[in-house]
C-alpha cells in the first residue's frame, strides 16, 4: 500500500528575515493568505495534509481562524515548536523541552485538536529534541532531511553570508542526518520510541522533494522528479507557506526575492504543485 505524506511548514515571514539577516520592523504575516491557497490546492487535488504550526503564531487571530478551518476540513495540525528557533539543538535541555511542550499545548488548547506530529525547525533535530518530543506525547516525527545536497548548499550560503558580514540565524545542523536513512523507521530515545518519517529526496545527492525544488527546478528536472516519484511506495513531500506567497499581490519586502519560489509566478507554481500532487497521491 502506497504511503504519501504531504505537509506544509507554516514558517512566518520573520523566519525568513532571520535566515537572510534582513533588518525590518515589519510585522506582516503571510500564513493566512498562503494557507487559503494551500487549502484550495489540497481540495482540488484530494489531499489531506499536515500543517506544522509554530505555537506562538496562534496569537494572531487570522492565523488561528484559518488553522481552525483546516482542522474542520480534516487536515492534521502538527507542531513546529513554540518559537521556531533554528538553533534549537544548541539550546539547553530545559529550554528544548519548554519549546516542544509549550508548542504542543498551545496548538491543542487553542485549536481543540490532538497533536501527534512533530517537526523541528530547519530540519535540525537531536537526541535531546526527540527525547522531549516523546515525553510530550508525540507519536510521529518528520524532521530528518537525508540530503547531502541540501546540507552542502545551506553551509555554503551561511559561509558566504559570514564573509559579507551578515549573520544568518540558520545553522548548518547535524551533518550526519544528510546521510540518514530515507525510509520510515522507529527511533529509540531515553523516554521511549517515536516513528520517524524522513522527508523524501531522490538521486545520490539527495535532491529534496520540497516546494522550493518543485517551484524552482528547470522543466527537465521537474519532469524527471515527476517520473521518479510516481512508482514509490513511500513519499513525504514538504512545502512551506512562502511557496504559495506572491511578492507583488501580497506586497512582500523585495529583499525576500532571494527565496527561489518567489521568483516564479504564483500561477505557475500552483500549476506545478497541482500536477505533482496528483502524481504523488495516486495509488
């Protein structure tokens, strides 16, 4: 039986300001409008997804309401911690535990749902993080991205930013995860076990099957990805809220155009994602 997991990380714009060292006082939010587009896309393609939510963002009424709508439509609400610290794995065990427990309780109390899925910010996970996730009562984790390509690209970008005296909040993370297994499996921690569902990649370099790649890939690579995923028994596709944002329509800061997905017209991205999801979820 084929298993396809489709998820969306609801990283707000402040996450991208932090990654790209963009100084701003803007408090603009993109999650409500991006989620409306994802819900339309998922309805059209018959997808039930997992929306990984940052607990602190539920203080925004529009974000809270669109997530309640997603839950009403049968989508899962996962936890993306409370504050989305990219360097979570570098923090103390007590703070890690607080971030995970508080994120989960915020989601369950504000949305009235049971939260069983966890994903760490920036794919940065450790034994301490997973230990806290098990203790908090999560059954499933989907934080590992087994992609040498991605880790090399992230390290290069962070290094280039340092050379230009710009400090990214992103970190390289645990390089061993670049070579982790690509199939689901159980991970044992001091507190028990949790089932890990790695984000899918393809090829020896581990090209990530994520929204950024699907949006920005040249036509030949996109078509190849479509063919490669069609016959897989396991597929875990990850999107981000910004994948369905539009720089012009949503009046985004032009400095965010360094994000590859934003360089493609929104209609073209929606068309690509729709085509891909129909293949990805076909039994």
